[in-house]
């Protein structure tokens, strides 16, 4: 059958577009690329997980070291406190022993001073001087309340009649807060001894 084009325009023939043919080698390369990407992603994920776990361990170690540091600091503070108390007690014992060894005054006076110092915390004597019935006492205390307690104990004894605070100042040569003080005391008059009873005449 013959077809006649009456319009006079040549009919353009359409060409069929064929889909690209994928060669067998191209699919293999694509599979290898996907496999490499999966392996790399797995390695990166494993590395990230390892770093996360290591970071958690490091945080735990840091926390443990901080706790240990705090405990050591507390132990050190307690040790320093005990060392200072030991030094104070040793100094007080030495002064008391020195006063007893010198025997520069009546035994009652020495016993009164020793008892007052031993029963008063945070205070110790550095010396004393007796001139007649007047007593000058020098010492060191960690606070002024300790000085007041020492004065109260001396006044409550029967050995002293009057105890006054002559001077006090803070010692700037030591690391701890210490106060140097001087007390002036007046001895109480001695109690007369009881007279022995006279035997009656027959």
C-alpha cells in the first residue's frame, strides 16, 4: 500500500533510545565500592565507640583521683593538726618540768601554776618571775579566751589574791595565730598554821 504525503512535509522518523548496557565488569566495581564504604563506615564506628569507652574510663579515673586527692588532703590536715597539738603539749610539759626542776618558788605556787596550765587548753607558759609577793607570768596562747580561762583558774585557787593582764600582742613570727601575754599576780597571804594545844597543868 502506497502512502502519499499530501502536506508536502517530510515525516521525521523517530529513533528509539536504547538503555545503556551495563557491562558485567561495572557491576563488580560498584559492588566493591559499596563494600569498601561499608568496611570504612564499620571501622569508623568501631573507632568512635572505642574512643567513647576510653573517654568514660578516663572520666572515671579522674573522678577516682579527685576523691583520693580530697581524702589525702583531709588526712594531711588532720596530721598537721595533731602535729601542732603534739608540739603544744610537749612545750607545756617541758615548761612544767622546768618549773618543777628549778624549784624557784614554793611548791604550792608551782603546783598551782602546773595545774592551771594543764587544765587550760591552747595555752602554755614560757616563764615566770617572783619578786616578793608579786608574780610575773609570761606565756603564749592560741586565742585570748585561753588567757582568760587561765586567769580564772589562777584566781579560783587559794594561792593568788589578784591576777591582772599586764599586756598581750599577736605574735607575727609564727604561721599560726598566737598571742604572747604577761600576767601580774599578787600572792594570797599565807594561812597561819594551827597552834598546838597546850597541855593542862596538873
